[in-house]
C-alpha cells in the first residue's frame, strides 16, 4: 500500500461502504469524500461525513498507519485544524485525537490491490502494456486532449519565462524559441543562448544583408575563429569583427556540437538556414499569429540557405552541389515545438481561446511524429494519426508511464476500476 493509492481509493470511494465504523465504533456515512488537495495541508478539503448522529464538514487526512499523524507532526500545524476524519490503512496506535479514525484495510478489493501491484512491478514499455487493449476509444480520445493541453501548458511556462526576461516582447520570445528549436536536441541550449545574445532589434538592422546576419550568428557561436582559405568565411570574419565592436557583443559561452550528427543537422547549416529565415521575414511572429492556415506558416518557414551552402556543410570543406532547404520534416518539427506552443501561450496570456484552438487545430493537420515511443504505442494499437496524437503520446510516456503515475492517468484509472468486484464494492 502507498499513500497515493490510499488517496485514490478514498477519492473514488473504491471500498465497501457497508457497515462502516470508526475504530471508536461509531457508524460512518460518506456524504461527500471531499476535493483532492495537491497543495499543502490535508489530503481532501470540504468533505461532509456523518459520524454517529452528527454531520461534520471539514477536511480528511489519510495515512498508511495511524501513527503517521504523529510522525508527520500534524498536531501543531494550523493547516490541519479543520480535520474531521483520519482515514488510515491500518490502525497501529491510538493517539486520542479530537476526531475519529476510519480503517480501510479490510474494505478494499484484493483484485484492485493485485492489479495496481502488477502495474508498479511491470518492466514493459508501459506498465499497462498487456491490458491497454481493454481501454475504450472514448476514454483515450478525451485523455489525449488533456495530455496535449498539459504538454502545451508546460511549453507555455517557457514562453512566459522568456516574456519576463524581455519585458513581454513576443517577437523576441518567439526568436529565442525558434532558435532553440533550430539547434535540435543536441545544440538547443547553445542556440537559445545565441539568440538571447543577439536581440531582434540588432538583427533587424542587418536583415537585408544575408552575409551580415551570418556573420553575427556564426561569430557569436565562435565558429569564425579558424584560419580560413575560402573568401566567404574570411568576409564573415571581417564583418563580425566590426559588428562585435559596434554592438559590444559578448560571445556565447556554450559548445556547439558536430560529432555523431547527420550533416543536415550540423549547427553550421542550421545557423545558415536560421539566418535566411531572418533575412526573408519581417515581424515573423506577427505574420504567423495572423495566418489562417498551417500551410501559410509552412510557406513562411520554407527557406534555403544562401548559395555558399549549396556546396558546403561546414566552412572550408566544399562538396557536391545540393541546395540546403529546410526540409519538410524540420518544418513540421518547428510547427510542433515552436509555432503551436507560442500561439497557444499567446492565447493563454491574452485569455483568447481562438489562438488556443488554432494551435490545437494546426497540430491535427501536421504529420504525426515517428520515433521509438510513438512506434511502440502504434504496435499496441494506439492511434497516432497526427501531431496532436504524437504529442499526447509523448506526454503520456514521459509524464505518466515512466513515473508509474497510473493513479493519475485516465488509462490506469479505467483499468483499475474495470473489475466487477471493484464496481460492486464501491456501490454498496
């Protein structure tokens, strides 16, 4: 037994309520179990319990053992002064408290305990892997929407932190988020710091000169410090020396990694594409924010690095001709991880549901992500039709399955309560 499982059992009243008595031999009737409290204080607030002939209103505190009340030092805590009932798994000591104690150890279905134990001990991809087919489609559809909103809200927090740092400048915040996305997973932190070292006001002054934009980005990334033989990187070096002095720039103190990466994801190439995106756009976030369709945004993001990069992935190492377009997969990645979260955050910030709905709708129109996690869910017959689904599944895996938070998961909830034994006992 865990305290979280005991809270779950009380919250949904999954125990036999026939002939309930406190340890003091008073009859108990649960009129309202209370509202589960995730903050400081008792586990359940605003409960209504009839004990004997008296109806009490207040808080309910749960523990594995009666002695935990003393061990947790609740008696001297004002947060617990309104407790009307102490619910425990087992009564191991009498404490002479000013309220009654109720034990549940002999009132809970052994099937529920067994199934929960099997979930916790599972070593599969997800704990419910062998049972997930029992969950109905309606439950999964509703749960996916909530999971996606949770994931977007977590991304909102990043955007709101940016806004606090730059005085609520949405274009600046979008630039930071976009740059971080261009760094992909390996170089995301370095790209984020680079963006924060170069304000969009500076970039705007040089947006018409692609070589100056590249000089600023590559210089800040410390990628112009070698002795180059080719004319183009030499030009960027000269430009950067002038611009660094003009704007008193401080280089980014973060490494940019090339090892064990596909050339298409080299930071040099991503910086060149990012420079072209700045070169081609004006007030990018404003343009995206007012876009009606996701296809309009794709057009804004459809950039190709300048001519030098047709023959290069890094400076001074020419190769075969290939235009370095920002591919469809990378554009989808940006739509999923930057565009939709920032649009959603804008809707939250301004209490405007139209932007939140737009972010959700666009995710439904973007191809599903294909990775080890989504493929594993697909093998279990869990739908992954679009980015709406894949983002929800990633949230499910990372926030719930990996942490074995089955009690907080709609899937786990349905699997635990689906036993006829549990249903019968909770209805008595």
